[in-house]
C-alpha cells in the first residue's frame, strides 16, 4: 500500500494530519552531541505548537524568519512552528569552526539586504554573531521558557517558505515557495518514488540545502514516514555514522550528493546496507565511477538501487528521477560523461532551448510546483519556462541528461571545458579532500584565451607540492587540458554560497584579489 500526502492545503496541515492519525508512531531520530534522541509524532507536534505560540508572542506581525542553528529538535520543530504561525522561514548554513568570519558576515549582510528579515532563530551561544546584522530580533530556544499568551489563529498565508538557490555562481537570490506548490510537488514526487508506510529516510544533509530540506525533512513529515537525521558536522568527521544507522535501523531511502559515494567507499566499514531500496544521487553531476566504487566496497548494495535525481530549488525540488522499475538507474550516454537523470516526474515539463545545431541546450522547466517568485518579486520566464542555467538534452527515451552549467562553461583554446568535470577529476586525486575543489577560467590577454585554474583542499598532513603535480597530471589525462595553475588550501577554506555549495565566482574573485590562504 502506497502512502498518501493528505488532501490538505498547507505544509503544516499535512504534517498535523499524520501526527493526529498516529500520535505514538516514530516521527524522527536525531543525533545530537553524539546521542540519538527519538521523538514521536505527538512529541514533535507539541514542540511545533509551542513554537508557533512563542513566535506569535514575540513577533508583532508576520515576518521573514531566518534559521541558523545547530541540529536538534528545536531547529526542526521551530521551523514548522514559524510556518504554522504565518511567518516565512528560511534556512541558512550554520557557521563551522573554520568559517571565514568576514565571508560569513558578507553573506549575512547580503541576505539582510535582499530579505529585510525581521528575526533570526539561533543558538544562545551564537546570538552575539548576529547582533551586528540589521535590526532583526534574535530568538533562541529560551523563548519556550517565557509563558506565551493565548495565540489567535494567524491569517492565511499562501507563501510557505523561502529557499536559497543551489547555484554556484555569486551571491544567490532566494525563491519563494507556496504551500500549494509544495503540496503539489509532494504528491507528484512521492508517487514517483512509490512511498509506502514501511519507508524511512536516512540523511546527513543540512536543512539549508533543498535536498535536505524538501526531500529528507518535509517529505517524510508530510507523508508520515520516519527519518533519521545526522548532524552534517558529525558526518564530515565520521562518515561511517550513516552506514551504522542503516545497518541498525534499516531505513529504505538515502539521498546523497555524488562525492559522498566516494567518501563512503573510502572510509566506510563494510556493512549490511540491503534495506535501502533507493540510493538517490542528487545536487551535483552523478558519475558512474562513483557508483561503481560504492558497489565494489559494499556487496549488499544492489546496482539497480543506485538512482539519479535532477532537482533544483526553483522547482521546489525534483524535476526527474531514474528508478529501478524503469531500468534506467545506471544509463550513461555514449557521447557525454553523464548519467541519465531519468524521466520527468508527473506534471513537470522540460524544454531545451538550443543556441545552435547541437542536441544540447539550456534546460527550461515548467510545472505546478515552480517557485512563485524571487524574494525581490520578479519571476523571469521565457515562453512560460524558467531557464535553469543548466545545459542538457532529452534523449529519444524521454530521459533527461544534464551536462553542465551555461554560465560556468570555460573555453580554453577553443575547447569547451565543463568545470564540474575538472573538479571531479581533481577530487579523485590522492590527498585531495573529496568534493572540495573548484575550477574557473581567467582570461589571458597575451594568449587570447581563458586559462584553467584549479583550487583544491588537502587532507590533513599531505604535502601540497605532490598534490599540485598529481592534479595537473590527472586533469591533463582525463580532460586533455593542462591547468595554468593548481593551488592547494587547507580543508574548509573554500567559500560557499548561501545554499552550501562551493562558489566558483566568489572563490575566483578572492583568488584574483589574493584573499585566499594558499599553501
């Protein structure tokens, strides 16, 4: 029997429905300070309601409410509570210990400039960091210790949440998603995955990323299935934690960005992972080599369960998905280094806007769950389609392939270079931290062409010079271009966007202005 997303009008009403239907059922388990804490649906919803009342008690009117907090039940419940109280919540990254404070403040001031947020929800220990940004109210979980006045029913709000785009160029705009759009997306995508009451999701992904927020947090809540959440900082230090949870609690669905497959293949213990019916590779180009490394390491994983999803914040989340029952989980195109992203989910439409005779062009999307508008109120469409900036094509089977980013394309001596291909090769080099590389082009007037620059973060204790030589060699062998420069940095020093992806444009700018600590 398949699950249903209940016929409700808002995200929080869908969640409340399942909490009322089966209050004793497990809602979520969260790893906090090394300890797993489990909450029933009744306990979770009680926290939600308390936060909704508390927000209405301290905020005079509906406002843009920013969330930057370490993972715990307060973060998860307060986010839904803000929505229930009629506010507009938005998740941003919580600063790591190695964060560049100047860069973080720059990002925060940019977010304040475009949103004018009225409040920030954070840990008490972090409150001082945000007092220098705007004039918003700083709210911490201590708010629950203050008795709330009886709350009136907030006026209906068609807007559910704001989400920052997952693009990798520049400081990103935020998109506004409506309740109607999110509910429609959940019905379409949940049916695509054939969710059942026996499913459970396991994740280490942060809530400021659309995959973590929509697929791993809101979807299980709105479908009434449990989820297991690991703090992203804990996973970075102990990747095997994810595999431990799978072996012990037997969840059935796991979302991962491509680099995670290689990290787990390198650092994970061999365990029984057979409970997972869908491994979903999303948020960066999926690679067959990464899947094969994962399969070689973990014999209990069935090849057909390794699937690929194309998703973006502007479409709420998913656009297309490969599936075992479609027999397309590992279909790689013969002319492109790209895995199929599968068929479109119901009600999504794609149109390829071509600039020449190539089958490849810019991907445009249209759907009932397309974002309502950018935070600045604009909604740029072309013939009803939102142009994603991604390049790709649809094959004769109706399956979507994504080949690169239009803005990030680098042309070196007349050859088109997709930076994600170079970054993938660089991340494979011994001594480079997986997923922590960035590539960009810099124009050379004397040569009359762009030159290729590659920045990588090293694993602790590895000398930089051998890494530089190995990256040069690997990129030349795999891509056919010798980088002009390869630079090595300490781990966690490359700058990210507000949605948590490494920013090509900002790191390029900092590199040109000598603002990066190079080894």
